């Protein structure tokens, strides 16, 4: 019976743990934006598979469907993280309305926009920590592109929700 059981564990977000604050939605930090997904089935996985490609909850349904041998719906926006090759893509971390921060994860790059402070940051995103990158001319151009992309993502999220709530908007 145990060999036929699959265990899937995922969180909806991480948590910030500081001396003075704890919870979620405090800041765009790796502890909050990098959430693990674990799938265990001894019959299907004889070894550990690790995907370091940034992913989000859009990838959850296609991954579980693929795991179960079910085709993904063409309406789904996510990727099957268990497929032999997972195409990387830029991910938007939705605006946190508590602190007015949003982020873009693009491979090893992490762009964070703080609208309350009118600041933006560019980080190298490692496995365990992030490193603030100096604002060279090339990185300032990259930040400008990320700023535009973040605005497009925000508009997309609003339109997607409206379409689902009210039907296709023309």
C-alpha cells in the first residue's frame, strides 16, 4: 500500500522570521518567494530529482497532472516541472499590498520594486541568499526593462481576474 501512495507537499508562500517581526508579506526576500515543492512516490522516483528553475503556483497543476499521466489543459499557464526539459521564464511576484513591493525573478536575477520608498533593487539570487548588485549602466537598463515588465504583469493579473469574473473583455 505504501508503495502506491504519493505524497505532495507545497506551501503557498514562505515566512519571514526576524527578531522584531514574523509572518508573510513583510518583504520580498528569498524566504518568502522561494517555496519548495516535494513529490514523493517510491515506485515513480528511484532517485531524487531537483529542478532549480524558478517556478510558481501556475506550474503546480501541470506538474501534478503530468505526474499522474494526465494531459494539461491548453488553458493552463504553467509548466510540468517533472518534464525532461523545463523552459525557464521570467516570473512576477505579485505586489504585496502591505508594503507595496513587487518583484521579478529572472533566472539568477531578482528585481524588487518598492513603491512606498520609490526605490528599486537588483540582486543576484543564489540558493540561500541574495547579493545586491551595483547599479552599472547595463544593470540600470536592465532594471528599466524589469520595471516595464512588472507594470505589464500587474495589468495582466488584473485583466485575467476580470476576464474570469465577468467573461472575455473586448
